[in-house]
């Protein structure tokens, strides 16, 4: 049946179901009579079910008839009942006994290992089979998400309650019913049939489903290594605890023990089905950035003995900066329709050669003989081997899966020849469709009472009541029937007194906005200009495929007593791609010009605000400026998914500047302000005459091994999967005459599951340097202040901003390794709080000098900061050491070429 027919049939039958007030309901309790929440109730012949809620209550609507009902909870014995439904609801109260485990005596010696290891070896070997055995499926997914803030800092309590409706103990509730379709290898289509939220009137808050699109049969789930990954034994230990019989299957309870506790590893229990070596259920816990994540999943045999998840429970909670909260998802998967891939429908017996050594030798020999015979007859294929019903060792299975992967790669090559994206490159493919009646159904209480898979608790019912009362109050305010309506308008007003000083962003028409920078936001002090400040005004208009923005800056410097300014016109265009008409590529064209100041290094390594602090408080003037009257055009474009271009052409009259101010708050006897002409090892005098320059610059960036994702039919590049190659050319003309050519390579990759290695290398040379001035030199990303603002991967920590700037050849290298355990992180208090250790090396070579930095980093301190100790060497000799503080790279390491 086609998926659209399935949806049509579902909604055609819906009125009949709504009229039917029949089914089963009741409570779930343990042997002591205590409430037992989160029990799965599953109807075998309908492949539908529910979960008892946190109050241990359940309700399942069924038409009149006879049903086989299964009640399951991992720590208790499964109960199977035959129940006849006639008129009304049948009350079925369940009392579940604790699971009785078969606790066999296990002696682990040097010659005998824990039986968990042979079970897990087989489960790991079979993980690809279980992942591939379902070609596609359809299911109806009900999600109930609840969240609650357990603690809010006192200073923010009233503000958050007033502006966002957030307060301690308040329950946030969201429910979604979705028709989900999956097609191998990674295509997910979800049609949201209805969604309802305690925070919105129309149910527009739709729960995310990313966690449902992952699998513990994958090597990683949300970046966390699965216990069923091929490399799992390097990161986990396993212990067999017990086994029990259920529905004709023997289930093994395996304890998962991380070899090193902390973020991004699971611990808890896996339940593995004997002989099938698939997941029966799991209870696992992990942490990410000190946030606890608990996952429970229960699987059931749907068709042909294929186990699929029927209930999911996800709990996330933690603290950060005084905030504490938790969020829970309960998910029921029902109405499965599976299409089984016959090639991977298990019909062979798996042998663990490590345990059954003699038998494995016989099987391996027989397999080799069969392979030779089939090679002669040219009839060797993966399908015939897997469906033969014979015994296979894990080694045999690995060889067969490699052969299957080889065949898949060949198919991918054929696809690429036709201009299609191979499955191995399209790593994500997801589509979300909102049903046209979804929001209308969200307001229909009767619909939800009849169709929600998991009953609401009293607290959850109250959350909806509070929302409904808020909607009524808001409606009255909108009609002017509340004295608070005027106050509300003032709170949502535009310009305020403080905006004069701090600026603001204001709506201008349906598609426009006006931006005012504020007179204090960029007020700064430097020795070249004295006190100076920018005033920024901008207007932006948004179109369907074209945005326009006009911006103006004015700057007055008290030391020079000069007013300067510049302006920019910028257009951003979206155009259709060649291969995917639903996706657009961005191009930007801009014209700017005026009279303004600029740092010698166009990467602006010294923040104006920090320079003001260092100049006024520490008598250190690192900022170096020159002035230019210029006009420039720029064009940036994504040429295709792998290639992008940035280019510019600028005419500038450039003028050197001298210091005009020497004010500071404190006198430092051993310090004095330096000249605005930087010291440089290649040039005794970096001052330059006023001159004209025409500068052309172009940079090509190429991603050689691109991975793709698709969202709602729009293809996008997942760029962090690919190395980045760059080619940079700069040409100087008029009063200058030079050519600069540079190339770069950058990449980062995982090393193990909790370490990252990255590098950024670039090099270049001035092919022609007939006439050059200091602004034309190749400048490098140095740093002399305590706080590190630049990209931590591609910048130096202690290097002077301009001492090593070069008009010759140069080679730059940055390399780092981010380690989960090294020195301090051997101590649990460090690694359990998410702190990581980095080791990095930065290197610069020019014909005149060699500069090296090596450093050690504690990354993720208080989850926000990075603390570094650095030692610098010049020409092989110790130069200095220093401490630097920056923002953590825990949320991602960027690598930018110099």
C-alpha cells in the first residue's frame, strides 16, 4: 500500500474510531501493589499500543473484538492476556511480578572469559545485518514531551516569567502525532498530522524527531559511540548478569561498563536476543556537557521475527550557570508496515571463532571450498551465502559484508556517472510535511482524547488548562477589555531612551528593518586618534530571492580632530541550483567606499575595545592604523557544492598616520607607547608615503570529498566532513607592483570517539615584489593580550602582530590534538565535568626567521572557558611564555586558513 493511501485510509476511518467508545483501560502495578509507570501495552495482531503514564494509568481505544495484549516492562515478567472488547471500556488492571532471571554460575579466569563477550561479539557482527534488513517501513509515531525548570537564578526570575512565561516548577507540554516513513539508507519523511502545545494556541511547537532517526546499530548515535560499534571493545567492558525466557525467545541481560566514565559513553544495560543477536530492549545513560541523558527502548517482533522499537523514553536534565531543568519524551511507535530485504533476513547460524575454535576451523575450511567452487562458476554473491542456512564465522560474515559494501560502492560510482548523488555521500535526507489540518486538529480536544497514545497525568491536564486561560486573557487584552492592554503595548514598543546610547534594531514595513548603532557602542581610545567613536546607520530590505542593504558609518577622532565616514551598498541573490530546483545558492555583490581608518592586517586581530583597555590601563598600544580614501567592489559566490569564490577590486589612496595622543589612567615606569610604525624583522622602517594602489584579490575554496544532507528536498553540504583546499591570489598595481600567490589545506577528524586531530597549513610567496609598502605585506594572526579572541585553531597566541610580517616566502602550520584524557583529566573531577585537554603547535617560517609556539589547554572550564599555557621560541631559542583565556571550543573547533 502506498504511503499516501495509508494516510488517506487512516483519516477516512478516523470518524468511525472517534465514535467508538470501546477499548481497554486500567492501572499497572508491581507485585507489592505499588504504581508501576511506563509499562508498554502492545496489541500483537494490530501492531499498535500505548504506555502507562507516570501515574501508572493507561487507556487504549479498540473496536469490539478479541485481542492478544502484551504488557512489558524490562524489570518485570511479561504478561500476555487474551481480552474481548464489547461495549464500552474493559478495565484490565495489571499486577506484574519482578523478572525471574536465570543466574548461571559464571567463573571468569585467564582461560575463560565472561560470556557477555561472545554475546556482544556476535551482536556487533550482526549489527549491520539488523540495520540493513528493513528496506523501508511506515509507522505512526506519538510523542509526548514534557519540560520543567527546576531552578532559575533569582536575578532573572521575574524577567523570564514576564517575557517568556518561564518560572520554576511550571510544566511545558507538547504532543505530536506523526506518520513516519523510512527508506534505506537514511531517508526519513515525517508528516505531522497534528501537534499541540501548552505554550501555543495552534500547536505550532513541533517536537524534534532527531533521536528517532538514529539507531544503536549505527556506529555512533548523536556523536556517542554505540556499544554495538565495531570498536566498542576499546571503550566498553561487558558483564553477563542473567537471562530469561520471553515469548519464545531467550533474552540475555548484559551490563555495559565504560572503560573510562564521562561524557559521550553509555553505561547501563543491553538486552540481547539469543541466536538472533538483536536488541530486545535497553536502559542506557550518558552525559554531554554534564547534562544527563537517559534512554530506554523496548523492541518487539513485528514480522518475520524482525524486532522494531515500540516504545522510547528519553530524559535529559542538568545544570548550567544557575539554571536547572529537565525534559522528558515518551514515544509510542505503532501501525508498522515493514518491507524486509530478503538478503539480510537472517537464516544462518553465527559462530564465534574465539570460543568455538575447532568448529570455526571446520566451518572456515568448508566456506573456502564453496567460495572457490562458486568463483569458478561465477555464481558467488552475498545473498546466496546469507540465505544458505549454513554456519558462518564472524570472519566469514565480515568478508561477506565487505563484499556487499564493494557492490554498493560500484553502484555509487554508476550513480555519480549519471550525475546523481550516491547514498554514501548523502548522509542525511529528511523531509517534514505539516498536514493542512494539523493546526486545526490541535485545537480539537475531542480529537486528542480519542487519539493520544499515552494518557495525560493530572499535572499535564492542568498545563493545558493554564494555557487555555492564558489564551482567553490575551484575547480580552486584544479587544481592549483589560487595563493591562496599554501596558503590554508599551512593553512591545519601539524606540526607548537607552537606544540613543546603545542602539537598536527596528522593523520598517513588512519586509524592512532599520538599524541604529548607538553613540556608545563603538566608543574607543587609541594613541593615533585619541578618543574616537563610530555611528552606524543601516536599512535592510528582504525580498524573495534578493536582499538589499545600505549602511553608513561616521567616525570622529578627538586627537586628529577629523571626521571620516564610509558607506556600503550590498545585494544578496539566491539562484536555483543546476541539480536541485528546490535549493538556492547565495551570491553577494557590494560596493563600498569613503575615507576611513584600517588596521594593517585586514583580519583585524586587535579588537578596538580591548586596545582601549590595554592603552588606558596598561600603557600598551598594540593597535596600528593607517587611513585610506577608497572605492571597492566585492563579489562572493558559491559556484557549486564544492567550489566557492571571493573576490574584490579596490582603488585606495593610502596615507600613514602618527600618534596624536598619549593619555593613560596609570603610569608604568618600565613601559612607554610605541610608534604607529610597527617594528618588523624584514624592514627597519615600516613608514610609507601617501600613494595610490589598485588591489585585485581572488580566493577559490574547494571541498574535495563532500558529504550531503537533504532537508525538505533542499540539498546542503556538510562541510566539516571534507578537507578544505584554498588558492589565494593578490595583485597590486599603480604606485605598487607585486603579485602574491598562496595555497592552503585544512582539516579535522575524530581520533577515537572522544579525541579530535586537526591542522591548518598554508604557504605562499611574492612572485613579484617590485614596489610594496607595509599594508601590502603578508600579515599573520598574532596576539599580545591576555584574552584570545581569534580562531584558536589558526592563530598564534604570543606572537607580535607585525614583527614577522613578510614580503617574501612564508609557510604557516597549525596543528592540535584535543584529548579527553591526558594529565589533569585523569582525575575524575575534571573529566566528569566535561573538561578536555588540548595540545597545540603553531609554526611560522620565513627566510628571515622561524617562530614556534607550543601550548597546553584546559578546554571547557566551567563549560565556557579555555585556559592555555604557551611557550614561544624564535629561531630555536626560548623567547617567552604566557597564559591565555578564551571561549571554549567544546561546541566545535573551526579551522580557517591564514
